[in-house]
């Protein structure tokens, strides 16, 4: 198995346009095998870009395609509203790679999700995304550095070390069930303990590699969770 995304995940790219970063990375995700079913752009509804149907709103895209995940790569001033639009449309999993979102916007979006949209999980902002090797890739991770089959789950605050860890595991012939880059912004939508709990519940994940960074208390909270809740071995590395 995998966590958060798999071969049944259907992705809508928010803010798609012929020159957008979302389209660039979305096409790479599609080439990997991810089911990219729609894009949204209020000025381009009804168009088709690179074979991807474009809708004016996320709600329209979900209704027409059954999209159950969103990929957000829009400029920082618009990212919080994009996150909330996806949640209001009932999208259960949202990946936001946008960097430079003001902290108060992140906090507003996170608190709104917790209070009004508990069924939506946000990964990010400012994260590399998530990859379940051989099944689904949402974000900016190069698919060829990951190896399907498990038994290791990977979670990281650092983007660069996330890629390196995937590559090193693959070079050693050690597969991954899912790699999750949570990002290092002040208000992450998904934290270490959320991912660790998901790996603990996943029968195919037999061990976990956790990569932290200096600053904040997330790593200490993860250590307490590991001691109290994890039956699987966890190897942790703090970079910085």
C-alpha cells in the first residue's frame, strides 16, 4: 500500500496556463503515470491545455472529473484562497508547493481547514510534494529517483535532503512505499506526527526514515510520538 496517494488518485492542477509552473510539473507528473484529469483557471474555462480540460472553478472540475486531489502552484498572494477553494469543493488532499506565502495567510488557511474542512488534508505549503513510487507523483520530485515496492516510508522537512534520501535508498535497492515532503514553513498543513501515524497504519511500510531540520519543536514532538505510538523502527536525521 501507500499513504495519501495511489493509482486511484485523480489530480486537478489549480492555476493552469500554457506557461505556468503548475502545468510544467503537472505534465511531468502525468508522464510518470499520475492521473491528471483537470486544470482550473477562471479566465480559461472551457479550454484544453496539453490535453487537460480546463474549468473555471475547482468545484466544476470535481463535478465533471471526480478529482480527489489538487496540485497548487500559484503565486503567493493567491495561494491561501486556492487552498480554501479546493477544500470548499470537497477535495480531500491538497498539495501546495508555493513558496513565500505570508505566515498570516498560511495560519488563516490552516485554521479554516481545521475548523470548517476537517476532511481536507493540506500538504505544504513550500514542499516538494508526495510520491508513491510506481503509483502517483504530485509535486516537483523527479520520479526516476524513487523505487517502488517498499518497505521504507520517508518523511522530510528538507526538500533537498528528501530527494537525496530517495536517490540513496534507490541506489541501495531499497524501495519506498511513499515519500512525503512536508515543507519547512511556519504553518505546515501536515506535520511529522500526521505522516508517522499514517506509516504506522500502513501494512506495507516496515520502517520509516524521518529527516528534520533545526528550528522549532516539530522534531521533539515527533520523537515523543515515536516513543509512545510507533511499533515500527524509525531512523531520524536532523539536517542544518
